[in-house]
């Protein structure tokens, strides 16, 4: 599915924020395929990759604007490690 990375990111962000994700994976995929490119404050490109997050978790009193970048970096490193072990 095109929106798998986005869905995983929103699931993790929802867990950190303590809120429930309002989309199922299938709903998100159908919405994306219909042309929508913003989900719960996250803007994605035409490949379903998140570009901006306008609703990141709050740390203290400041929004964690680094949260999306950290998630991408963590995911990339985790997957690279898995590829190297195969």
C-alpha cells in the first residue's frame, strides 16, 4: 500500500499524543488514491511520503517540530539495519 509509511507514522504519533487515530489503513489508502494529500495535519507527496506535520506532539509547552524528521531517520536506520542483516 502506498500509505503504509504514513499510516505507521500517524499510528506512532497518535500513541505519543495519547489520541486515537481516526483512519484505518484501508480508509487512508482510498482517500489518498482519490487525491487528498493531507491527513490529520500531515502533508504527503504524490508517493505518500510525509513532508510536513502541522500537528506534532507537544513536549513541555513547545510543539515537537522535529518529531517527523526523527521518525523518518529512525525508520530509515531501522530498515537499513534489517537489510544489512539479511
